[in-house]
């Protein structure tokens, strides 16, 4: 299906550059094109990445490009955006993010792009929704990173609390990649054993609300110390890209489009999905207890509210394109 694995990255800042490096180091693609409003930065990131080639067992072509050059890519990663104040939440970035994506998504599509978008830009669930609207691509070809990073952070938090390796833990954060995300502790397992049963047999205690709060604010804790988050999200991006190229049928949390699952329709939200060569091939429904369902309903309403706000921001563009 893919002869030369070509990935475009729009936004060559902290996140975009580390996505590129992660793809290179893990040997996931053959070519990367960086596109950024700051052309000098995009060129420098390309050169810096190329300087790794002498140390790696595989070669990747990395270069600076323009939006018009992205039509022939298999996958385009959208990592544009800025955060100016740690007190903001991710939803506060909505207007700026939508103004950015409307400046290039329609142009990419006019040039004949038929591949996949992987969206990182925050608020990622809402932005993913509008990337799909602006592109007109099938829903399964537009994928947001969603709660993929949050689920990894949940495993990190549980690993620390339980003194068990994170790779032995299966657990998901669902909902908005933001303050209202929620943990599905009722379905979490430790090497196949239900988490609550594991707590019983090991005589350990765990405050689920405390862990949930640790995960929800983890991004801001990292940002407050270094003014960016980049390494974890780069690995989430690479996981999605690899799953598409290798047709892995990998189960991962990302922004998937709900079409009746969880009793909802018409939104992107962080849920477990199966990702393969067709993108998001299936959204998986976890069984939620009553408390979890209440929290999930709340995060759905928050996303819906901001989709309404986004519709107002992009009213003219959406009328033009549809």
C-alpha cells in the first residue's frame, strides 16, 4: 500500500521536531517534510535531524517544504500551536488553533491529498473534528492523538503507586484531552488481573480520584517546569503512524469519531480504538460503571459546547467548503 513512507509535519516547534526525530530514530518512515511559517526553523530542524543519519541503521530523507508539497504525503501530522500562559486550559487555545488549520487544510486538499491526518494541535478533539470538516476526508482517515498521552500518564501514575512496571498495566483515560478527562478504573488490569482485585491480593490502597487528578494536570506540571511537553506526545504520534504503515491493528487511545458508540454521534473524543492501514478501523466501547458514565457524559458535553463555538469561528470556511 505504501511504497515510500512519506510523512509531512506542519509545525516544526518542540512537538513537531520531536515527532520527526521519534519517527526517524524508530525507523517508521522514509521521508519527512517539515512545514512551518518560520521557514528558517523548518530548514534547521531538517538539517538537525539529518545529522543523526550517521548514527542510525536506516536512512530517512528530511527536508523543509511548503504546504503545496504535502499533497503527495501518506500522512500529515498537524502540530501547530502555541501556549503563552500556564494558567490556561487547552480549550482556551481553540480560536487560535482553528485560525491556523483553516489557513492550510483547504489548500492541502485542493492539491489532491488523499492520505491521513494525525492531529496533535489542542484542543485536539475539537480541532480533529474541524480538520475532518475542512478536509472532507472519511472520519477514519482523520485521527487525533486524544487521550493516548493521558493513558500513558495514567499507566505511569499507577506504576508509581503500585510499584509495578507500566508495561504490565492496561488502563485508559477517556474523554477530552483536557481537564474533564476521566479514568476507567473499573476496567483497568495489571497483567490480566482486574485492578481492584490486584489491590485486594496485594493489600494496597489507591485513591482513584487522586490518580485521575494527577493525570489530568500532568501536562501542566511538565509545562510549568520546562515550558513545553514534547517527548511523550512524539511517541504517541509515532505509535499511530507506525500502526497505519504496518497495519498493526493496534489498540490505542486516540480521538476517534463516535457513530453510535457510547450512545453518541458526531464527535471526536478520546476512546480506545483499533488502528491499522485504514486509520481508525474500529472504536471500542468499554463498559463504564455509573460514576464513570456520569463523568464521560460531562466530558462529551464540554466537547460539544466547543464544537458549537468552533462552528461560529469557521462558519464562513465551512460554508465555502460544503
